[in-house]
């Protein structure tokens, strides 16, 4: 990419967007277009269209979305479906109408069927029923993928879609009502340690297996795809290794320094039994992650202590 090109990072305040801004700036991409929610509501079609018409970005990274863990998805399916559709539709339409050279859409590994083959290849999309606990979010992301591909097919646009695995890192959401499993475990373990509790209750059975990628590694993969990938076919982004939720909880407790007992609330849902992405396509482009899970969690805990704990 030309380092003088204007790049719009949608969602720059979020975990992914902020990591992308840092990565781009460190590589010398300084012509970045960013807007706070107070300045730009991506759900508002006219406001988005006005921004694109005035600023004319050459590259768009669509990292903005409404996200949350199992509880948030179960409680608010309308918002997860409607708001994500609004954001995606508005940004992609404005990008096409204003001649954007390339757009990168960030999907999610939850687009794949609940019982997809493991590791999950990109061809598993739409091959079976989704996991019910995050179906609304998954359907919105699938619609985003299909809209990207439709712009490519009908108008020749260079719109690409990447499917990240479970992400974590600085600027993650640590709200226990809406967070994903890893930041939730970090906060719970920290608070249990602070209170000197002897027990930490974790949702589910601990048996499901998940793959986790540090957000800085995701950001480096985004830059590589913007440079080297131009296919409308989706591409997975992950580390290629998974861990059980029980193992994850034990690792988090060790890093945080909580030495009490783990208890499992089997009345709460487990979600998909296993979710490990097949990253063969991405590895063939020469990319691999650089941050081991233990190191990444330790760095995230340091950020949590410095920025979240009051």
C-alpha cells in the first residue's frame, strides 16, 4: 500500500481498531481517518455517506461492530442483528459509491456451524446450523460477507473478508454483563484475589475448546491481507492452536495470582463444543502469530491493572 493513502479505520476506539491504528502508525501510515461515535454514528446512512463524500478514503478497514459474549447475545439478539447490519450496509455502500480502492471487512469465527469440522475450513460456511447463543450476530456477519462478495461480483469492487478467531488484548471489554470469556475470567480472577475468595465460579462445564489470538497479531494479519490478498473468498485468521476453557481458567488464575478453587456452573451454556480455525490459507501467505498465549494474557492483565482497575 502507498503510505500516503487515506485509510479509514471504522471502530478505531475498540480493541481491534485501536490495535490497527497503532500498527499502521508504527509502519508509517499516518494519513488515517478516524471518528469518535460522538462525531459519526455508523448506523446513520446519511452521516456515513456525507463522511465518505467529503473525505474520499482510498482504503477502508471495517472493524466497527456491536459485539459481546454469550449472555449479551442471548439477551439482545435484535440489537446484535440490526445494528451490525446497519453499520455494514452503510459503510460498504458509501465505500463503493465513493470509489474506495480496497475494503477489509472483519467477520467472526462464529459464522461457522456449531458442529463444523475441526479445524474449521473456510468452506464450512453455511454447511450446517449455527450455534443458537450467538445466531443473530453470526447472521449479521454472514450478511456482511455476502454483501462484500456481491459488490465484487456485480461491480468489480476489491472488498475482502477475514474471519478472526477469539481475540483478546488491550482495550478489551471487561464488563461482566457483555464481555467474552477471556477478559471476563481475568476480571473475575482479579476480583476474587482482591477479596481473598476461596472459590471462583465459571460458567459451563469447562470442556469446550477455544482458540485465542492477541489483537496485535490480528492487526499484523490485517496489514498483510491489505497488501497481499485480493480474493472475494473469506480467509481465516487464527493461531492454529486451541485450549479448553478449564485450562484457560487455570492459566488466567496462575497469571493473576488467584490460588483458590475453580467451581463450574453447569446450569450456564457452554456454547459451541470446539472452535479451531484452519489457517492453511493465511499461513501460505507467509503470516504466523508472534505472541504466545501466556505472554499475551500477562500483557493484557498488566493493561487491565493500569487502565481498568480503579
